[in-house]
């Protein structure tokens, strides 16, 4: 089984999301047992996209949430609101949330807990910056992010969690991590989880994944799927990534 996720970031209005869904679902999609497909859309498009995707088997997620159930948090959206809009999953700890918006490991741990409590599946994102990689601290950074971010979870909670390994220097830059770097990071994360919880979860790779490199990345040991940014915006490109996942599922 492979997982293919699209992260639309701050792109697409409702009509654009609808047009994407129409085009993407024209082609026959893989049986959901082989490849799971999800799109993480902006808050304003979630309900429209979920409706447009209907029974296609493609599910919809949010890109962020606030950990509180409700309250005086202007501009924020809770897990319950995401579910209500039709989201089944949520991204937590994407590098843009960590580095552009300054979200801390502790705040992210609260978000993961809140998402799971509400019944949302969660993709928890981790990854080192270029400085951290060059300083040789990649494993240290991944250990810290996993330990702190998942600090409030039990082994049973992991049924509804996936990790995404996204080296910050490979996101939106066109620079893909080398196969050896991907394999090392994924195996390290799987080991971390086994040591800590006695089990592991799917670990997705993200960072400049596109049709031309998807097959190689998806064939790398320890890679259970991909989180695709830029190349998920065009339905044709994203479909090619899904086809690559089918071949390796
Ligand atoms: P990218 O983004 O594929 O455009 O590099 C990946 C991500 O940010 O999840």
C-alpha cells in the first residue's frame, strides 16, 4: 500500500478546486486498497473539494488546525470545524508552519493530540534545515521533532498517524534529496518509532516530488508514500505520481 498526498498550500479558489476534481477524476483511479490519495486544501476549499470528489475515493484534509476545541482565537480553525467541512485528515508541523509561523514542538504536540481526539487522521511533518544537515545533526533534529511532537500519544493512537519526512532544503526548491539520504532518514524514523512505541507508521517523503522522480522515490526502502506540493496543483502531474505509486504499491 502506498499513500499519495497533495498539499495545495495557499493555492486554489473554490471554482479552481472544483475544476481540478473534475479533471482528476476523469481517469480511472487506483483501487483504494493499493494507493490512498488525499488532498490537503486551504480551509475555504475543503467543503467544495470534498463535495466535488464525492465517491471517487480521494479524501480531503486540512493543512493546519488550532489545538483548542473552540474559543477566542481569531483567524483559527479547530479540528471539529475541519471535520464538519468534510476533512478526514490534517497536516501538522509542516515546515512552513514551523519556520514561517514559528510553531514550536510543544504547540505541535497539542495540535496532534487535539486532531486525534476529534477523530481526524494526522500527518505529522518533520525535517531538517540545510544548516542542520550540513552540521551533521539530521538524526538529532528528527529525534527531537518526533519525541516532542508525538509526546502525548500512545501506541494505539498511531493507527491514525503518518509521518512525512520533508527536508526543508528540498521543499519548493526543485532539489530532491538523494536516494541514500531519503533511505537513511526513513529507516531512522521507522527505528525511532519501533523503539519508542514497539511499532511504526507509514512514513511519506516530501520535497520537490514530481512525475520524473516519483518512481525512484517511491521505490526507496522505507518510503511508504509521498507528500507533493507544487506538482499536485496540476491534475495531470499529480495523476502521474499516483500511477508511479500504483507500480510500487
Ligand atoms: P514541494 O512541496 O513538492 O513543492 O517541494 C512539498 C511540501 O511542502 O509538502
